């Protein structure tokens, strides 16, 4: 029997079809102030996939986050069938709440065909079985955090995350801007490649922007740090399953002008590169107030 938290996420990404090109989705409160970016990203991909022939699979997505999403309101996904060519299809999706777009999204789909192949090697890291799962901070630390942050840190999410070199997010040390994280869905799901891609799009929004903060000794958990995803790009290279272990290898080549850039490569445990990710996000360090100290 599938765990409720996994079933809930699968339902969240399935969407309700209102018309041929119009879908409605709900939101899940995971403890963030607004709709989690990975959720609306995965839902937009799900909407696009439902308008494309099964013989074509997504190979790239590009999205801009325009407004913060309201957790309490449904999201409408309006799909524009921009092009259906001989080998490729393109879909544009607008996610709408309260009459305003919160996300614009473009994706390209391709028929499978042979071609040249190469890939980067997976970093040498411990096996997932040899890495400790993420644990919530102590009760003493938790009680000092806002209620929503407490729920975020203590949640039992649909993905199990095992950072290779975890850091203290409440009092983060300065360190180079790269990390590796093993992740997998906490229960088995069906064999639909479209579902696995939407689930990976959801999970790909974790850890990216956080990696850009490493050299600065700051984190999203600090009340004077403001962070938000601005855009997100993702490329799907090869088949995978999100209910098997995947290694998310991340780095941040630069930050400046209140923005940080992060990149990610996602490998199977056998070293096959299955997806690449890039994201730029807002990072503002505000003056500390007496309440924030």
C-alpha cells in the first residue's frame, strides 16, 4: 500500500482536466509561506504532458516564477499547443491564481531517436545506505523558530533526503558552494515515465538555492534572509525512476546583485546521468532586527 504522503503528491501532480487544454490543481502546505515552487513546476509539466502524444517525451523545460502562489487557492494551468512538428512538440503553460499568472512555463518534447552519446562521470560518494537520513533539529532549537518553519523541518515528506555532507542550517558555517544529496521517493509508484518526470521536477527544486548560500554562512531558516526562486530550467537525458536512489550533485558558480545561480546534475546510483538542472534565485540579507537576533 502506497504511503499517504506519496499518494497525496501523486494526486497533486495528476490534475483535474477542465477542457482539452485547461487543468486545475490544488496545493499542499509543506510548511513554506507560499506554494512550493517545485509543486507548481511539476504540475505545469504534468499539464503539458497530458496534451502530447505518448510517443514523445519531454527533454527540456524552462520556467519563470512570477508571483508567490497562494496555498489556499486552486491553480489553473492553461496549455498552449505551440507546435507539433515531425519530431518535436512545444507546449507553453501559464499557471494562474486570482486572475494573475504565477508561473510561465515552456517545454519541448521529442520522439525517441538514435544519436551520439556521452556524459560526465558521477562524483565518487558513499552509497546511500552508508549516509544518514536528514533529521530535524533538536526540540530546544525548534521552539525558537516560527511555527511554519517548525512544520517544514519536522515534516515527513514524500522524498527521503540523505545529504552526503549535511550542515547546520540554523547556524550554518561558511563552506564551498557545492553538495551532493541522495534522494528517492519513500514508496513505490507506477511505471508511467511521465509521472516519474513530474515527480523529479518537483524534487529538483530542493537544495538548489540553498547551495548558493554556502560561502556566506547564511540560510533560509534565518529570519533576516529572504530567498525565492526566480527561474528554473531542466533537461531530461535518459530514463529513470524516482522511487530508486538518485544522486543530486549541485554547485553554485556565482552570486551577485542579490541573485545566486545554482546548477545540478542527477545520476542513478549506477552513475547514469538522467537530468540536469539550473536555477537563479533571489537572495537578500536584510538588517537584523531585535526580534530576529
